[in-house]
């Protein structure tokens, strides 16, 4: 049967005809009330989309993605062992988050083939001595990264102070002149975990990057910025998460063009724990599958997950292997490393991408107009806005307009965690002096689980 004959078998309906058909099926119910979903981002979602809803064609070049293993480094020998085991079991990229101040970088990457495995060392310390040890390591195939601004808004304090941190950051980035690969790492993961909606997350990435661009432009050192890694938290709202990453793909080149600078950037997505539950934690496997698939389809460069039981148990091989195997299935069984752009052609996803881009750009411009991200962190307006968005979403779950299995519905009341848990799955508050109010992570389920925990 020819293509023309197939086409003639199906009548084409315009948007008005589709809407008319839906209204007929509603039997008198209000179309707007029953069929329009009002998202937290301020976007009205219709029941169907057509080519007429798009203002531009959105298509990205074919790209592969890497299965990444995230490892917290407190002891270099143990972290190296975990990395080698992960590589043997399918990891293609290793992201070390280095907390220990005296880490032996060479020992940390010992036995790893740096020609085939991407290794990224995200440093949680900043000092002249640290920079000297990077030089001494001669690890020029490894990406070293740091982000003083993230440290500032996550903890409420700089490493030393603003002036010293930015000066040391400049010295760190100057390592590129010696053949090293210094990089900025923008921690937007913490923003997602704190409860910012998808549009605000995008705007925060732009504002974060712009803050550095403004600084280095003023210092006449924009040429030092050659590489940026953006860490993104990916939740469970499948199509929205895809559109979020794609919107960043559209906006970041425009921002770099405005500063007339060329920077290589990677979008690194990681499963968010915001929608994880401590009780009935097996459900987190479903949540992580959703998040990982949306990450893959969104054009992320690297994808990683967090174990389903990581809220209550320390890192263990079995749970880590489960999350890694989810990615291996997507890549090797589903063949999702070979697609051109799987989300392209979806009117709905492209519409969301366009809407997210426009709204995020508007918020970013407003942040810039009001003296930028750093200024608004200091006056607390960023923190207030994120908390407001968190509470707005929480209210949906409290009103049963959204459901979180294991926390708000289908709870196993017989389950007990307090005696078997290796860690407390709630935010631990510590009294300390900070320069600003820190942006803290907030899980939705904590509202119900903390009460349940206390009454076990």
C-alpha cells in the first residue's frame, strides 16, 4: 500500500475539530475546568497539541550520553576501590565529590584508564595548597572543578570570603595555561532539591553562570572560562523534566553569545531525591526509572541516579548496582544511546520547551535587572521565592491533588524503620553563624514521615 493510500484512510482533524470532539465527550462539563491543567510553572496544559502550537522548530544534534557513577570521597583508597568496581559493572564516567582536604589525587584515579573513562573531580575545598597539589599531580586528563558560589548558597558561607574565593578561583582556572582541565561546576541540583519549579531552576542556571561571566569580564579574564559542568536534579514529572533540559540547551548558547565567549558545557543530570520516600522505599525504583528515562531523552550528557534506599541506609553494592543497571538497560537494551533526538517531533514536548525557555528567560532578566543572583542571595529574595514554591507544591500533596505513594497514599502501616535505619532520613538542623540563609534540600514526604518516625 502506498503512502498516499494510507494517508487517505485517515481524515485530518484541525484543532477546532479536536476540541469540539472533546467537548461532545464531556457531556456538558466545562472544558477549561476538566481538561486544562495549571502547572506550578504557570503554564496551562491542554489535552492535545498540534503543529499550530509551535512558533519554532526545535531539533538538537545527535549526541551520546554517559552512565555516570557519583562517589563521595572521604578516604581516597576506598573511593578508588568503589570507582574501579563501578567501572567493571558498566560505569562510563566517574564523578568524585572530594570532601577530604588532603586527598591524594593520583591514588584516587589509580588503575582507571583515563583514555576511555571520563573522570571528574569536584573539589569541596579551596586553597592555594590545594591548587599546588593539583599541579603536582600532573593529572591533565582529569577534569577538576569547583564552584564557590554554590558553596555560598548551600551552606550560607564562602570558603574564606567572597574576595578571596574569587581570587583563588581565578588562580585555579589559570591552570588551563599549564595544560590542565579546570572547570566551573554549577550546582543546580541543590536548587531542584530545595523545591524550585522547573522554570525557576532554568533561570537559576542562567543567573548562576551570568554571575561568573560578569565577574571575569570585569577582570578581563573571560578567556579563562573554557569549560562548565551543570549538575541538574531530575524529578518525576516526565515530560516537564525533558523540556527543562532541552530549554537549557536553547538558552545557554544565547547567554554565551551575549558575552561573546565560547565555553564547552555539559549538562549532567542526576535523579532527585525530592520525591523519594523513606518508607516503602521500593517505590523509589519506579521513580528513578522515570527520572532516568526523562534524562536520557532530554539530551543530557551524563546521567546518574541515587539508590532507592539511600535515605535510610549507607551506600551498598546491591542498591548501587540496581540504579546502574537501570541505565545499562536504557542504553544497551533499549538502544537509547543511538537516537538522533527522540523527543523531537513531539508537539507537546517542543511546546513545553518553548514555554519554559520564554518564562525562564523572563525570570533571569528580572534577576539581572535587580543586581544579579549574588545580590539577591544576600538580601534573601531568592531563598524566599524557592521556599514559596516548595510550600505551594507541598500544599497540593496535603490537599490530595497530587499523590506520593508510600507517604500520602498506599502506606504500609506495619513498616518500621527507626530501629533498622543506618541514618536519619530528615534534615538535621545545626546552629551556626552564616552570612546568608542557606538554600536547604526539602523532601515532600518528610512532612508525613517525620511524624510517623517519631511515633514508632
